[in-house]
C-alpha cells in the first residue's frame, strides 16, 4: 500500500469544546435554570468549568472508563458534564428522569454508575433510589447551595458549585483512543428492561459533523440553536456536540417546555433553529397562533422521535415560513440516520409534491447505509412499494448492547430497527409502522402512521393514534383514537379519508379520549393505549 503523509489525531469530544473555547470563546450558552432565572456563560467559561469538573472526578478517584450519571434538564451544568466527564476519559451516562424510579435504579445499577449528578427537581427520585444503588459513591446536586432538608435526607450529598470551587481550572485534556466509550444511553425499555447503547468519541464526533451539514441541521456560527429534545435522550440528538463545533449560540430551556415558555425564550434569544419531537411543536404552533406571529428569528425546525403529520409541516412552512426538517433514527443510531431535505430537481414539484416528500422520514445521510429486508433478512427493492423492515449500518450505529447477556442484534453487520416501511429509488424512507404495532387486516398491511397523519390534518383534532382492534373476519382492523381540541364527530373525521386511502384501509370506528399515553421521550405508548381501551388479549 502507498502510505499517506497526513497527521493523525484521535477524534475526541474534548476537542469540540477546546475548539469552541478557542475560536468562539465569547459565544454564549444561555440557560433557563430550574430556579426560573436566565443564566449566561461563554464557551471559554464553560471549558474552564468543565476542567474543574474533570479535576473533581480525579479528586474522587473516579477512574477512566467509570460511569458518571446525570439526572438533569437541558442547562449549562449539564453541558459541563458532557465534556468534563467524557473529555477526561470517563463515560457520561444520561439517565431519563421520566422513567419510573425503580427502572431508574435498575439502569444506574446495570451501568455501574459511580457518581450521579442531579438537578434539584429530581431530588425526590434520588432520595427514593439512593439505598438501592450500591455502586454510587457520590451524589452531587446541581445547585448553588444545598437545601438543608436534602442534606439531612441524603447522606454524603455534595453541592456542585462548592465542589467545582474547590478545584483548579488548569487542566490538560488527555489524549486516548477515539474508539473508547464517551457516553451511554439506555433505550426506553417499553418491552423488557432497557438496553445500554454505548457511543464512542469517534462515533459522537462524526455524528455531530453530519448533523451540522447543510442538508441536515445546517449549522453555522451565525445560528442560535435551542435543543428542546432532552439532553438525557440520545445526547440531545447530538446538538450539544454539533452546536459548539459550529460555533453556534446554544440556548437551553431547562424544565419549561410549554409553548408559551419556548416562544418567549426563542424570541428573546433570536433562536434560528430548534430541535424536538412533534408533541412539542404542536404546543409551539398553538402559541404562535395565539401571538399571531412566529418567534422573530426562527428559520427552521428539526423534528424526530415520531412521525410528524404533513399538516404540521404545512403549518410551519406555509403559514409561518419556517423550514421544516423531518429526521429519523433511534437510540442505536445516535440517532441521525435519515433527513427529509429536498434535492435540486424537487424544486420543479408543486407544493403538494414537496410536502409529500418532506413528510417522509427522508434519505440517508453520509455515514449511514440502509437496507430494506423481508422476514428472512433478504434484501427488498427500493421501489417505493415493497414493504419491509429497515436495517442500518454505519459509523455511528450500534453493534450491540452493554452487558446485555444476549446475542449480537446485528445480522451480517446490519442492525434491524423494528420499523417497517418502503424506500423509493432516491432513498427516501416512508415508514408505515413499528413491527410491534403493525396492523394487518385481511392479509394486507395497514399504515397506522398514514391514518394518524390524515386525522391530524383536521383542525379539531389535537392528537390521533391508530391501533389494531381484533376482528373475527379480518383478523385485525384499524381503530382511530382521537383527542379533540374542538367540536367534531366521528363521521366528519372518517370523511377525511375518502380518496386518500383504499377503502379497506380506512378505520371503521373513531374513539374519543381525553389523552393518549406518552412515553418518557414523547412517543405514543400504543400498547398502553390498547390496554386502556381493553384491546390487549381481546
């Protein structure tokens, strides 16, 4: 082989922060704290505080490779943990505080966490699980001063700011192999125990580079980015790495995720891009309609975590001139796998044609490969018609799970996703269902996502879910479940499906409910919904 003559440097997440501190040192991280006030600090200050955190871990004799957990909202202290923990060779473990406390304790124990950093919001969870977590040597409250009650209730608890103040900020970030673990995040565990997905420094850096690309989030140093997606969910989809990498202003919402709070923060901080799940964007759209305007600088939003209805895309793009980017992935893919950005020739399409493409899950980004496969793992054609399971491989796709005791989930290097869909010749993915939620009526696939999206286009529908209802003749039939935001009857909603779906695929029934159960990451819990409706075991 003819050897190249290029320098070699490992890709480490600490390099992202040192770059931001050096080249964008006066750019701000703006956070709404759990105390309710707005906090500001620069990337240069963040790098120094992350260095103090790393020194604090040294003082506590936390070894490289040890796991340090967080139970925290999106805020500046959480950012410091992202870099101070991983950058010093430890492994950041972001724990989802919306899970049941018993499940949180299980996850902490399974990961073998040595330290837990937590916002005071989650002190009740911490005091409840502390006795169940023998691996945890230190509990550190992310606060200015410890409440007396917490000091009395949780033995040996530390105050974060006092802990940081005792450390120096002159720290040489270590160099090590880019393939070692940087972070671990557990899947939501809706079936069985959650599974730990372990990200490397290399995978996290490459993922962030791709997120910043023009056809993805399109980040630059002129942007102000607000990730509403939680930092405890798949590393905030990589935004906390990609934003400093590009030199963006980073705006963090803390626990206030309602439409009015987000609108006000976006408006005050000139947010140009925001990232979250569809349920969050429904709240923001409602607030925009109340205000009669959009946040003044908002130019684009990225959505993932669940399929966004075409009606939502139209409201953002046509009513408010906000570019809508629909992405798809999973915890195992870091999560970015596809994004629904258009190609040059799509400018020739009419509005309906462009909206249909934008409502797909998009085409694969560089670094991720897709495969459409049947039940036996055989490849199916990318013809836009063949339905199969989507499988992935790539630079930031998991090859297995942490200490799962189960066989490697990949098949010939391909990770099955459990998502069923089609892929068209241009690579645009259109999901029809999750394999565990799929509806098959009379031997034909029925897309619950298509049914939900059509219902969501009705102005009186706040939320819609489609689930399988047992049927003696057809095996299963689709049942539409609706949360109303205005007066509407079932017949009016079902009339929306005329000429939009085959007659056999249209639901026979609409049931109205006060709410649809959501999981810890904002996804609809369809099994729980079916249980609530008495359909499980029927």
